[in-house]
């Protein structure tokens, strides 16, 4: 019995010593300090509000178009028998070059027959003019001698009296004269000459084909005078004025020409909600072609007492944060112009610290640190 008591007491003593040892080891372990920096105060970049004059530059892409594009058509029907310039897309020509000719022998012979009949009638009238209008005979005789079957009629002699006019009208000399002049004009339409220097952009016919009256034969462009058509957002159109100088750039930013703002559309494109403006190139560059896309840089107007900041510094379209006593304060600004990455504004007090990098979950009265 005594032995059992001794064993129980020994086990209890051993457990007590083990527990005391464990507690002693726990007291030696350092307690982790609380993370006093768990809630860090965010850093922000600021810019002191300072107003100055800023140019309202606008940079937009546009498409080159010819200043003049016309459709070539025939005013008379007939078979195309000759072309002075090959009827090929891209073919260049100079002003006054023969573009094409329509078979005109029938019309030419009819015109010569009209002139022959006119000469006959005039010859029959000359004796009467010699007797009744002696002082006018030399003028009409010279007119008769100047008439050539293969050339246009000369100008009609001036009529000096009413009696002379009645005589010519009774013989239908005036009617025949103007009928022949009309046929001469019609004959000239069988040859089509280039109205300007340019090139073909579309060809719908060829030699040997029959041209119908009014049918479209080809499309021509004047390649020496190009315009850049640029779509501008409707809210930015107010910054542009007719006559403004414009730099024309490639996609790489290289300047290839200078230009001048010629005109602005007075309607908004329904699809893009933009307004088209047209820039006339003032410097010739043979490496520019219709349909090419280029960038137009408009200098625009100069705005006084404004500041330019990144667009991501603004939220809810016209709100920004400023720092006052190391705390964020929300303020409203007056946005004057929005650019691709920046905007121009005023409305804050000069000297205020404007936050240009807004921290995540920023809010009014949030404590911040200014990044030096």
C-alpha cells in the first residue's frame, strides 16, 4: 500500500516539475510586437496650381482627297476611235491633252453641207445688197470671202440699219448663221480635252466602245491640289478658325507638308458625332496621294490663365483632390478642353496642391503623405 502511494506521489511530482518547466520556457519566448505600420498612410504626387497661357493644340488623323474630282462623260453619242492619253487607271495627263475622240466624220460632213448652202444663199443675196445697201456691200463681200468650209464661221458683220436687218431676216441668213454656229459647238464635243492636270482614278470604257450621251466614261482627279479631310469632335470645333496654319505629319510624326484650314462643315456626322474640316496643302509633295491617311496638327487658339494636367487625375468628369493639412479634399474644376491624355482647366485657387496620382479608394478627408 505504501509502495502504491509512493508511486502516485512520484508521478504527480514529475508532472508538476514538467508543467513548471514548460511555463518557464514560455516566459523566455519573446512576444511578437504589434504591426504599428499595418495601416500605412498612402503617398500621393501633387502639383502646385499655377496658371499660364496654353495653346489648344488638336491632333487628329485625316484622309487626303483631291481638291477637284470630275466624271468624264460624252455630250454626243458615237464610237471612240482615238485616245490621246491611254485609258488606264493611274495614267497621268496634263491640262489640254486630248483624252479621247468620238467618231465625227458624219457630223463634220453635215456641217460642211450647211456651210455650202449658206454660201449659196449669201451669194444670191450679194447682188441685192450691192444695189439696196451699197455702203454695206464691202463688209458682206469680205465676210463671204472669209468663210472656209474647214474652219469656223467668222463673226457676222454688224448691221447698221433696221432695213438691213429686215432684209437679212427675210432671207433667213441670220437663222442659218446661228444654226451653223450651233453645229460647230456640237462638233467640238466629239473631242474631249483634259480640263486640268491630273490622273485617272476610274475607267469605264476603251477604244472601239460606243459612248452613249451622258454616259460615265471615266473619273479624273486633279492630283496637284490635295485637301486633308479631318473629323473633329464637335466640342473642339470652337478652337479652330478658318485660315489657321496646320502641320501635316506621317504616322511616325514626320512633317511632310504645311497646310491651311480652308473650311468647316456646318453639320455633324450622325455616325461619329464629328464635324469635318478641310485643310488645303500649301506645299507640294509628289509623294502624297489621294486616299492616304495623315495626321493634322492644329495649333488652335491660345487660352490664358489655365493649367494642363493628366486626365487620370480627374474623376466624375470635373472633380479632383487637393491636399490640405495632409488630408484629401474634393474640389470641382472648370474643364475647358479635353486632349487625348491631358485636359486644360481652371477654377482652383493658385498655389493649391493638386493631386495628380489619385490613390486607390481615395475619399474625402483621407490622410495622405506628399511624395517629395
